[in-house]
């Protein structure tokens, strides 16, 4: 299967899942997760009409997407991996959105950068919905305080993102994220990957992040 064919099939599945949930298909955006994939794979997806891409490492994204920006001006790039504060400045100039705002220190660093930069990526707070100690993210019960801190820093947070625990039913995590987003009037709900995006759409996802179902399996470890 070509990337273009995979993309067409995914768009059909996304639209079908949206309609099954009584939602308009255009309320769900597809983020093509191109981590570990070569630049040609991104170009193929772009040629097939894909505009929104996700990368999990600042350096890899820089090497792959900075050369593409000139020929693909309407391309949108989101950071979906953890962001170290020493890479925050680079990330702010490289990405259109950052989905992994996961701690107060990062919020402080980003706020300082946003105060003196014109490029201000849209921000999503990452929620550690399964309270997994090895995983980044804000604990659900800490979200109200975290959002208040971001407001105090004049840092706009537009939505929430989560990666549910592997080997557990993701639906309760997705539902919880939707409830939290509703409570705080956050419009973006980024949830769902290759294996569970239809469930995520049923639970209210606005952005599904899909890698392997679009590009095939990743040959190098992440
Ligand atoms: C890799 C990754 C994805 C995509 O995963 P697939 O299972 O390949 O679709 C989505 N979200 C995040 C945060 C990722 O790191």
C-alpha cells in the first residue's frame, strides 16, 4: 500500500467513526506522525494532501522539516514528544503547536519565550490520565491548579492531550479527557493513535495522531 492509499483509507475510517458518533467528519483532524520516517515519506503524504504532521523529537523534526518549509509553506508541525527546557527556544521557533506542556517549569520557560517572540505555538497540556509514574503529564486532579498557573503566566492553553496506558481499555481515559476539556472549555482534545483512534473519536477526540497506520511500521526504535 502506498502512503496516499493509506491516507485515503484512514480519512474514510475517520469520517465513518465521526458519523457513527453523530459528529461531522471535519471536526476530527488527522495528525500524521512521521517520527523515524524519512523526509520522502513526509513529502509523499504532503503530495497526497496531508498538511498536519507530528514529531516527537526537536532535533529530528528540525532536520526533516526545516528544509521542507520553503516548498511546503502551509505545512503544520506539532511536537508530540517530551520537551526539555533547554530545547524550548528551538521548539518555539520550529513548531506550530506543542502538545506536551507537562510541568510548571516548562510553562515558565515557554512564557518567557512567548513574551519576546512572535512565533507562539498553540499549546496543549498533556494529561497523565493513567497516573503512570514513568509517564510525563499533569495528573488529572492537578489540572485546575496547572491551568491557573498558566493563566498567571499569560500562557494560553488551547486543549488537552493524553496517551492512555498500554494494555488497558482506552475509552475511560478518553472520556475523562473529554470531561476535563469540557469543564475548562478547552476545544482541542488530542487523543487516539493507530490502534484506538476510532474509540477516541467516539469519545470526543478532535485530533487523532496516527503513525504506523499511515506510514507503515517504524524501522528504527523511537
Ligand atoms: C508515536 C506516537 C503516536 C503514533 O503512534 P502510532 O501507534 O504509530 O499511530 C501518537 N502519539 C504519540 C505521542 C506518539 O509518540
